[in-house]
C-alpha cells in the first residue's frame, strides 16, 4: 500500500517518516513554508537514534499526484479545523480503474478530537479512526521531532464508528514495522474520547504554559472533571485511566533529543508557529457542545476555548498568561455561571 499523509506536521511527519524508514511507500502532503522546506531539504525527522532525512514525494493536493492508485491509503493528520478543506479536496480525486477516493479508498483519521471522522463519513465510505498517543513536535518548517522510545507511538485503530476489518489489520501490520504499536480495536471511539479528556489540557498549556505546578494541575483537574461529567451525562463510554496505563505501560519513554527542545503539545505548537488558528473548538469546544446538548455546565472549558482562540487570532506568545491569572479567570467564570 502507498500511504498519502495529508498534513505533514508533527503527527503526519512522524508517521510518514517512520513508515518510509521501514520501507513503505509514502507521499507527504503539505502547504506553505512546510511544503517548500520538504521539497527543498526533505523531511528531517529527529528521533532518539539521531536525525534522519527522508526525501519523499511531496505535493500540495491531489492534482500533484494525478490519478490515485487503488492501493492508496489516505491518512488525514491535519488539525481538525482544516479537515473540511482536505476532505473536499481529496474526496473527488479520481482513482485508477474508475471511481473516486471517497468511493474506493480508505481514509484514516489520525487526529485529536472526535469530529473529523464524523465529517469524513459524510463523504467517504470507508473511514477509520485512530487514537493517537505520539509525542511529537513541529515548530520549524521541514523538521519534526519524535522523542518516544522504544516505541515512537501507540495508535489504536478501528473502523468508524465501530468494528474492524482486514484493511485495518493490514495498516496496523505496516505501522508495527515502523516503531509503532497499533492495536486493532472494535471500539476505537472509547479510546478517542479518553484521549479527548487528556487533550482538554492542551488549551491550558498553550495559554498558561506547562502544567507542571500545583496551581496548573489543580485547574486541569477541574477542567477534566467537567469533561467527565459531560461524557457521563451523554452516555459516552471512554477507556479508563487504568486501561490506558496498562496499554501504554513503559513502551514510550521520552528521550532528550539534541537540538530539539521538547516544548509543548499540539495547541502550544500552533501558537508557537503563529498559524492564526488552534484546535480548541474541537477539544474544549466539544465538551462545551455536549454540555449544552445534555444540560451540563462547562464554564471552564468554555473559558479555555475562548482564550485559546483569542491567543491564536491575536498571535500572542504561547504560555504567556500567568497561571494565577488563569485561575482567577476560571473562578470568575464559575461564579458568573452560578449567578446567572
């Protein structure tokens, strides 16, 4: 199979680079400065064994490939806010032998949140979800760091909305040749909703810096408690902390990489690159949406969603709001909700 990585950032670059190193055929899809850097110097993947340069085909969209192959696998790794444009571009792409990508090819959503695959299912017949546990960083065009060892990441994989099939197992087998563990599960949404709860801290980290002190940790637990209450009210199952710990074990240990500061998570990286957008609408905003649908208050997630979007829109520095100010705003948000 040929893997077309739609969004060669942190997750896409790490998956694409590792698959290529394992001998699999990979095409990267990028735009702007990342496209230029990949075309000029290749993908520089910084990993525990050193910096590896992969000179792979890179395109800006399906027109750069012409007719797609029947054995192509589309791997969607853009941020959720960019999914609609990607789906619109790739769905109608013609496939050799007739039909379109949306009709014939598997689409694998390897992204944070739970929204992209639902949107994808409106266009694509065969959609697969991935719960992404992959510590990776992308802040410099052409350079992706993946600090995990001995595994680069753990990618629970399954059909969306549920089930498994031979295609999922073939993809998983390829990933497992490339320093990933890829359990094929019939309930991938359970794992993705568990990851969503963890990702509720992304906006907190992006706005207020690392969650590495008592105040920040206490605020994160309050934000997560809102999320858990919402999922319970909505009747949405999610993998427990114990299940996740058992699945991860000590399989991913973070290694200090020369010349590659660890930085923060995906939302922090978006602010650091000054992209002007951030994924908070599909992380904290998902909890706010479910809260409104099921009558559960979510003032803290609404606050973080609003602040993260403001930081992105105004291109404010990542982590530049003092945690004490964040805590004050959080207390005010809760008090305002209680008053109204």
